[in-house]
């Protein structure tokens, strides 16, 4: 199995050969280049971590939603402080993940 990248839009495809046309932009097969060697290994290694980042982002968004409910409930100052802190830290971590994933894309750790 090889990894192919559309040179027009960046779409990454796994297969024995490139697709007849790009599923994303419609570019012809000739516009695909095979990604091999260390670059392909880097993509394979990073797929797991990138998936974990995406799952963590989903969980952190849920922490924000739960925290918003706790803030609205406002039972007492101690609870309010915990919910506010959880919401702030979850939002900060989500932004950090976005920045990290952007770095992965720039370094070819995506596909």
C-alpha cells in the first residue's frame, strides 16, 4: 500500500496506485505524487497522535459545555470557581491542540 498526495489540493490517498481523479478537487491521476520513505513513515506515525488530538478536542468541548451548565447553576462560590476554571482551561487546551495540529500539517505529519 502506498500513500499518494494530490499536488493541487493536498488530498492524501492510500492505495496501490493513485485514484483516477482526486475525490476532493477532481484533479486527474497525473497530479498525484507518491509519498515514500521517511515522509510516508512520518504520516503513518502521526495519524494515531492526530486522531488522539481530535478525540481530546471533542472531550474538552464537552468539558466546556458541562462547565457552562455549572456556571449557570451557580450553586455557591466554590462550585462556580471550579466550573469557570475548567471552562477556561479546556478552551486553552483546545487552542493549543489546534496550534499543534497546524504545526503537524506544516511538517508533513498529516495525511
